[in-house]
């Protein structure tokens, strides 16, 4: 059966096993199916426009090289989470009772995390399994938009007032975003701060 | 069924203490290896989208109507993928071509907070419900924040 997301019938939503590589018994997981579909899209693109497909492959190879350090960092952090942090501790800092401390960790973590957003999904899934709230995952992901090293570039194009105002709004709305996503996900009693 | 319960948050306390290095590494590699095909798939799609859509394309989609343009900016920012710097560069070019700041702000915000191309990966790893709600809320917020930014700039002179 497909590793269906949605959390119905008591099954974990998102990836909790069997969705990536082939499942035991030789069945292809959802992740592999997705990869095969992506490859199929390239075959279609190549038939339609070989130049476009080759150009895309060249972009892909550059991206793979760029993403490797971030993936290595995420792999190391996932290992550290599994090795050093007890589930109860993660739940205390990022779970139901984390309060303002949890929000600060999620916001700070989102701002400081490097590399593309999708590189961080595996670690967030791991932290969620250990007790991290969905509202804090949403806040973390939203704050990935606040990139301190890129601020000078934004200032160059749009000026420092625009950059400052936009950054302040993004920080504030990351909390609102987390609250709304958390509320919609059923964290009604957990966001009192 | 509540997703929180589904995703194992409730059972964290009762799951015991730390694991040994070998078990931790095995668990990490197992979890990580499941994500690799999804990440490669998303990279392939982003690469194709990046190669297929030239930067000049974006300036041709705006209408001159500020309200409509903020929506168009948010839609195209959501569909686009890549490094945030690219969105700044495109935003800078759009500004030079007279596109409204509210549209550009919505475009940049949606680019960095909403991910249509990454949606399959987010959906498979973090759950479809979570990914859908997070992206929808982020999309709407990109328009709200863009309006607030421009309003605040107006107030500050």
C-alpha cells in the first residue's frame, strides 16, 4: 500500500518508514515512485526539447554539488538528535510545554539553518517523531526565508528601510503562521506560550 | 484523527532514553536514505523549472493593477523555485521596469516561503495536511505582508 499521508486510521502522517526506498518485500516506496515520475518528466522534456533537458541536467548537477554540504550537516544533526537527545527533552524544548522558549528556538533555528529548505525536512520529521510541535515546524520553515547573509544583497536592490521592514514582518508573521498552522493541525490548547 | 497523535508527539515521553551510537547511526541512515529519492526528485523538478523559465518571463506577467499584481506576484513566486538571491535579482529588475513594490514584495515573499515544486517532498516527508496548510497560510500571508510593507513604507515616508 502506498504510504499515504493524511494521518487517517492512526497512521503517522508524513514519512515514518517505507516511503522512500523500496519496502521490504520488493515493493517500491512513494519516494522512489516520485523519483521515477521526475525522471519520466525529463524523458518527456528531452523528447520535446533536448536542449532544455540537457540544460536542466546541468542545473541539476550544479544544485547537487551545492546541496551536499547542507545534506551532510542535516545528516550530522539527525545523528546528534538520535544519539544525544532524549525524546522527553525534545518534547520539553519543542513540544507541548515548550512555550516561548520553543518559539525562540524554532525562529533562531530557521534563521541560522543553511542550505535549501527541503534539505531540512528529514530532520524536522525526526524531531517531530520525538515530540516537536507542528506550529514550531511551521515557524522554523517560515524563518528559513530570513537569511542574514543575503540581507546586504536585498539592501542593494531595495534599500535598507524596505529590507528592515520586510524582515521584521517576516519574523512577526512566522509566529502567526506557526499559530495558524498549529491551530489547524489541532494544537488548540498548546500555544498559550 | 488528529495529526499530532498520528505523528507520534503524544508518545515521546514514554519512548525511553538515549540510544547507542550504532543504533542511532543505523536509525539516522535508515531515515535519511528514505528521504534521498524525494530530495533528488525535487532537485530534478526545480532544475527543470529553473531551466525552462527565463528571468525575463516574469516582467511580462504583471498588469499594472496593484491588487491583481500582488496576487500574480504571489502566484508566480510560489511556482518559482531556487535560491532566494534569484528572487531579489528578478525583483530588482521588475522594480526597474516599473512593477509595483507590493507585487514585487509578494513575489519575493512567496518565493521564499511557499514551495509548489517542493510540495511533493514536503508532503511525503512532513505530511500532506501539514504541507498543504503551511503553504496555503504562507501564500496568503505573502500578500498580506506585501501590503503591510508598502503601507509601512508609505507611513515612514
